[in-house]
C-alpha cells in the first residue's frame, strides 16, 4: 500500500501535498490542533490513518465523509472532547484508538452516534474517564469486536449490560482499572459473566461487605 510517513515533522495542519492515492498516512507526534472538513477530501483511498500524539482539540463533523475504505483510525493521546458521530458509521472501520483523550465524555460520544454500525474488531478507550464521566458506554451490538481496552480508567460501577452486545469479545484489557461498585454482588456477577463467556481478562477486585 502507498504510504506517507509524516511522523514527528512538527506539522500544524493536515498536509495537502501528499499523493491523492495514498492509503496509509502517519501523522503521529505532530502539532495538529484542528481537523477541518476538507482536510481528507482529496485522500479518498485512505485505509490507515495515524493521528495519535498531536494536540487535536476539535474535529469537524463532516471530515470523514467518503472515507469508505478507512480500516484503522488512531486518535489517541490528544485533547479531543467531541468525536464526529460518523466515526462509528464508517463502513470498513475495524480498529479505533481513542485512549488518553481526557476531555472526552465517551458515554455522550457513543450515545450521540448510535446505532454503531462500523464493523469494529479492536477498540481502545483507555484512560479517558474523568470524575464527571466515569461510566463505560453501552455500544449496543458490536458483533465483530474481539479486543476491548478499558485500561487505566476509574469507573463508577460496571454491569453486564455494558458488555452484552459484544458477542465475539475475546480479550478485555483491564490493566490498572479501578471500580467503585455500588454493590459487591455486581462485582462478582460481572466476573462470573465474563468468565462464562471465556473472555480473557484480569478479575475485578471485589470487596467483601463485612457488615
């Protein structure tokens, strides 16, 4: 695949000088702050787009129009608060990385995007939770999702409902996740539920109510 390596070039805007038929663009570790509507319009063949570790704070709603071949999108390590709903309707998107966007309310993002129709296989929402936004989203049915990363988040309760539509889930990365369960029974239940479905994960720590 034709690629463009623009890694660590101190770029502040999405370049418009790349070959129009480029399929892989690596713009990671740059200084892009905004993604505008027409930034991708001349690159309709993009399959893989790395935008991790920039300073992105805003993304225009229509930027991904026509990106029907996009399979991998990495937006991790930015300051994104709002994600275009269209991201979750991209017809070929299989890998989506949103980790370490601390301004993002992932529940609101997902709710505004429903129904999620992208054929996601890998999804990373590690280290995106804040004190105000401390719940896992309910995606609905994601029939192809096998790897789900929720690492480094501080959560307020977790229930089976937040995983119920992930019928192919194989690996759940819970590294350094802390959860304040409303009821210890909820903790036991989610551990049992995930184990029964043979999901690979680290058991959530369940406190014993001694009262």
